[in-house]
């Protein structure tokens, strides 16, 4: 593993307890997966945060930023030579020290917990040995954790995300609810997750992944993992799931009869529906075209 990445992770681990102190926060993403749920399959250098309470947007942003400021203050008091840049307009702080940078960012839209409770995980054994630290992190449910990772892997197709997917030891079917929740709140059309346009990620592999892991992961394996994931996500969807997703995308879904009605009160889903309704008003042809594309990909007549 690359020493530059190791230094960043060491800084991240020294800051992370201040995030864990905030009980309104749980982490998700690569840091949660690789440093806590798994045994350091790769290094991860950012802290992605979920705000747990379900409140109106203004209240949520107020409390998110108050918590971020407490984290920033504790960080400044702990390091005499650290620079903390607060971007409260996007719920993000960046910590810079001795050439290392760690970002802490709270998702403003995907707020709340689904598919189970958050729980505290200890730092994985390999990371404890490597960095000589013991740290706990509050992490979202596994279905929400991987349910967020998988759509991100299909959308961005970043080597880090596909690597994490390859190392999954949980069947896709067990995190299907989390996947659907994240699709319902995605800022991208749903069909892009079932039939994405392939992105050439050779440069990202070389510049943004190599050095993060001791586990071999070639570009050929990246492509195979991407293909397998696309097939897997399509395969776990039942006929009822497919019809639900199409009706959701075309705004004809019956919430009361939906098997996923529990997701409709979450901010990201409300925001997606708001944007679909806006599109229906401003460009109904595009709304219909997006839904028809999804219908075709899923094989729904």
C-alpha cells in the first residue's frame, strides 16, 4: 500500500472519533466498508456521513452544520498545524495537515436510516496493527451501506467502487431493499443503473486506485466485475420490482400498494419525486421517454 495513502488514513483515523462523538451521524462509503466492516481490503481517505434524524431540510442543515463545526473545533484543538476549511453551504469540511487532506462530507439529501439500525464497529484488526490505533465508528445498516455503494459503482464506475463490490461477501439479494432505496432517491435516471454506458476508467485506475490495496485488481477484473454487477442487479429484481420502478419513474405509482412504501417519507425520495413532477410539467416527453427506456431495459410490456 502506498505510503502517501497511509498518511492520509492515519490523519483520517485521528479525526474520526470527533465524528463518532456526534450521535446524529453515521458513516457510509468506502471508509466504513474497508476500515471497519471488512479487514482493510483497501485504504480509504474520505469520511462520507449520513445524518440520521428525519427532520425538515432547514432543521437538518442547521444541526448538520452545528455538528460539523464541533468536529472542526475539536480537530483544530487537537493539531497545532492543521488547516480546517469549512464549506457549510455544502455540509463539508476539509482538513489539511503535512501535505495530507481528509474530507468530511454529509449527504444533504440522503438523510435518515433504512433497513436497520446504525451500530458501532471497532476499527478492523489489520488497520489496528498497521496504524497502532483503536477507533470506533458508527455505521449505517449493511443494506444501506452496500445499497448506496452499488448504485454508485454503476453510475460512476470508479475502480474503488467496483473493487469494493468485488470484495462483497453478502449476496446482492440481501441488500436489494437498500439498492432500491438509493435508486428511488438518485439524481440520475433509474435506467442508467440497469444498463449504464461504459466508462473507460484506465486513467482513474492508475491515478486514483493503484497503491490503495495489496489485493490484485486488474483492469480486466474491473471490467468483469462491472459486467457481473450489472447482470446481478438486473437478476435480483422481481417482476413486481420492475413494474414498481417503471411506475415510479412515470409518476403512476400507488404508494399504498407499493412494497417499498416505507421509503416515500425519506428526503431523497421526496426530492426525486419533486423533480419528476417538475419534469412532467416542463418536459413531459422526456419524462415519458425516460420511463419507456427503463421499461424496455427491464423487459416490461
